[in-house]
C-alpha cells in the first residue's frame, strides 16, 4: 500500500517539477495571488469604510429624530426616520447583490419605501460589469488558470510516449491519474491559499463569524477541486494537449461566463417584474380606496367609528375616552400597511421564482450553484436583503403606530380638531423609542439556503470523480 502511495506521490512530484519549470505557470500563480490580495484588500477597505459611514449616518439620524422639539405626534409621523443597513464583513469577499439593492431606508407614515442609494448609482459604470473581489477571482479566473496549466497533464504523457512506458513498467493507470490530480490540486491550493488566509483573518479577528467563513472556504475548495478533476479528466480523454485546451476553454466559457449571465436574463424574461412606476400606480389606486386617515369624517371609516362607539358604550366620538383622530390614524396605518406588505410580498415572491429558475440551471452550470452558496454564506443574497427590509418595515410600523397612539392617548379630541389650538406633546416621548437593531439571518437559515447549492457542487464533484476513476482504469486501452 505504501508503495502505491509512493508512486502516486512521485508522479505528483514530477508533475509539480514540470509545472514549475514552466515560468508561465509560476507567473500565473503569482499574478493570481496578487490579484487576490488586491481584491481582498480593496474590497475589505471598501466594506470597512461603508460600515463606518453607515454607522455614522445611523447615529446622526437617531440623534436628529430624538432631538426633534415638542410637537404634534402626527408631525413626527411625517418627519420620518432613516435606517441604514449594516455592512456584512463577509460582503468584502462576495458583495452579491448588495451593490444593486440599496442600503438606506426612509421610514414615514402612510408609505412603505424601498431601499435606495445602491453602489451602482454612486460609483463608476465598472461596477455594473463586475467588481474585482475574491469571489470573482476564484469563480472565474482561478479555473482558467487550472485549464491553462493542467490541460496537458495526461495528454502530454501520451503525446511524448511516456504514458506507454510508465504502463509497461507496471505503474497503474489509476496511480498515474491520481498523481496528476494530486499535483493539480496542490496547484489549485496555492491559488486558494490567499482567500483562505483572508477568511481566517476575518474570522479570527472577530470581524465575521466562523461558520459562514468555513462555509465559504468549503464551497470554493469544492469548486476548485471540481475543476481540477474536470481538467484531468479531459486531459485523459484528449489525444493531444491542444485538443484538451480547446475543449476546456469552451467548457469554461459556457459554464463560467455565458450561462451565469444568460440564465438570470432568461429568468427575468420568464417571470417579469413590474416597474417601480407600475407598482406605484397600482398601490396608489388601492391606497386611495382605503380612505383618508387624516379625515375622521371619511365615510370609509364609518364602520370603524360605529364599532368604537359600541365598544365604549357612547353615542358620540367626543365622548370617547381616547382621541378618535389618533385611532383613525392607527386604523388607516394598519390598512395601508397590509396593502404595502401584500405588494412587497408579491414582488419578493416573483424574485424568488426567478431564483428557483436560476437554481435549476445549477445542475447544468455549477458556477450558478457556487454563486448561490457564496452569496448565502456572505449574507449578500436576496433573502438577506429581504430580511433587512422586513425588519425595517416592522420597526417603521411599530414607530408610526407608537406616534399615532401618543396622539390618541395624550391629546383630547376636542383640542385636536380645533385649528386655533396648538397641540404638542413632550419630545421625551420619541426619545424613548428604541433604536433600530438589525439582526442578521441565523446560522440555521443560512445553512438551509446554502444546502441545495452545496448538494449540486457535491453531485458534480462526485460525478466527475467517479467518471475519472472509471476511465482511469481504462487508460491503458485509451492510450493505444
């Protein structure tokens, strides 16, 4: 058994010597390492600045809200508030859709706003065509490096005639393939090492939790192992090195470049999303049908008024123990929030159906599966963005209803309907509202979202590995 391992190790060692005698291979690894370091440092610096900027803006917005003077509570409803999505440290590794979704949410009464100020609107057009990040380097450039320097691993032996010599000397065909795989896997490990070091530094330094960082490391390790196996497999089947190179470049172009761009466009056509203006028109039409919550005499609130009078056993709204205008404001906010939540839920459902179409194509292009896993682990996928919006909406609803309740309980109806009176409540009331605290998705939820993509990568790796093992046993016949 040890002799078998010794032969495999010797073949791997010889392959390494051949690789590193090729100055282009050394230059390729160095270039990829430099690219990875530049990508990691620039992305981390960008995320660090973004996190500090958002924290500063959030503190300023909190201070401005709490510092408002004594006012009528409904003026505070229209004054509104700002929320800034905290930057996930692992977004430096894979920014996912964060650059396109926006990170600032304006909260106000009677409306549900979407996030604004995405990075693509504030930076150069280059961001639209691909940002240089560690994820991009590993997803696109590292496989290309493996193709260029691994395509001739077995084909070269066949072309030079050394493959027959090795087989004639009693070296097992599977030992030869295992040695080539081991050598190319080591080469892939060199390309992966800077990314693993960056993830370990983020986790060890307390900037990011360990579990998602390990998930990213496992996903990209599997991705490069998949390409390593595929490259050796094609090299084993091709008669000449250049045939293997041509076939592998075609595979790389289709799997890593074309399909990851064509499939989302196709999904967008299959499940169309209404434009923001179309949504706004439909929402506004239904919103007006709900009634004007600023007007306590609006006929749309007659049933609500009658229910209150019956509940409190009085005949007039002036006899209610609470301010009827404030209660109408609360009821109007409840109705409009249900409407906004329905439209927001439908929009996210359509986007999730688009995501399901893209996920289905992951069985054809594992690059799509890797992207899914990578964004889920980095907290930069659609589900994480939806989580921020839903938490922000819950905070908005609680805040607005709290202000409406102040109007209902702290101001008398007779005073509130008298335009000659100035009704104000102490600013201490809005100073007591708790600040927004964003809760990132729990680990279980992250693993659940990443699991299907991980299963696809494992399937591809197992399939290619099995095929390589079976064909390696027939390498002697193929070599004739």
